[in-house]
């Protein structure tokens, strides 16, 4: 997914307990990209933030929805290319 504006997130992915997931952030951008998790897809909690391209692996201690994106006020310019998959 390409992000070119603030308040833009990937579609949430449900990661089951004990499973891992991969995050890829690439592109040329000035922004703070956040990984968030939620139990109900309404209340989102920041888990990690990134200001440069990265590849990362995470795991879920219990079943959580995860998404990656840029919050309001955290985007300046460029294109953030993000992938989140289990």
C-alpha cells in the first residue's frame, strides 16, 4: 500500500496468539509511520514507530488486530510503501 497523506492506514490484519507477522516499510518519505494494535478495531494503541525504511518481524502474545500507517499530523512529504502480513 502506498501512503501519500496523513491519517492513512493499512487494512487491519488479525494475528492469532503465538503467530508472527512481517512489516516492510520502504519509499522516500518524511513521516512517522506507526504500528498499531487493537482488540476491537476501534481503539488503536501504538506499538512502534518508524521514520525510515525498515523490515521488521513481530509476534502476538494473544489475538490482536494490527495495522500500519501515518497518523494525523505525522506526514510531511513523499510516498511511504508499507506491507503488513502474517
